[in-house]
């Protein structure tokens, strides 16, 4: 009587356990779960593809605006290979400049003059550096920063004067040759 159902209509132990057991090989799977499983697989596939596209856009930078069109400097262009060869006594100098301390129309190829200000300890004076420099690239501020980085081609001696200065200002003295 342990495995047979009693007369009250309740299932027996064998019938209750058969519900919990895994289906035997050769029995047909539950066809109701197949569409749900297929929908889940499609959903996972779509999420993976969207994540891949998002990562590709993120890694490529997404900046497609050209510099050198007279628009405000907002992206970093590639340095021209012909102009990237330095002569003896020249250097590429990176200058961190606050917005408002340079013309917003500054582009690659512009000839600029650097204006130095007193350093934090008060030494020095406001003056134009006699050397003119040529802009090689303009990089906008990073996500958390506020300063643009303007890379210029200039005599090596200019690097020391820039490093000893307080906030710098740039002024265009001759436009781009482009």
C-alpha cells in the first residue's frame, strides 16, 4: 500500500517522486520551455552585440571634427610628419593653457607668441617671450581637467622659461599656412 494510491484520489509516492525526477532519455522535452529558452538566447545575443558596438565607439574616441577649419580647438590632430622632424636646438613643448588664455580659433600650423606671468612664489614678471612657436597639436581637457594642452615646436630654451612661469597665455601672431 506504500506505493499505491489510496482510494481518496491522492497520488501515491511513486507518482509524486516521478514528477521530481529528471525525464528519462528518449522522452520528449517539454515543448513549452523551448520558445522561452530561444527568446532568452536571442536577448543575450542582442545584449552582447550592443555591448560590443558601444565598446568599439568608446575606444575609437568618437571625435570626428577636423582641426584647422577655423573652428574652436576641440580635438587633437595628428602632427604632420614633415614638420615633426626637429632641427638641432628645437623641441616639442607641451603647454597647459586655461580656456580664455588663448584664442578659441587656434589651429595646427598657427604661429603663436607665448606670454609668461609671475610664478606662484611671485618671482618673474609678465612678458612676451621673443621666440615665436608653431602649433603642432591642440588637445582638449580630459574629463576631469580644465586645461587645454597645446604642443608647440620651439627653441629648447623656451622650455625653461615656460616651466618657471605661472599661468601662460598664447597669442596668434601669424595664421596657419593651410
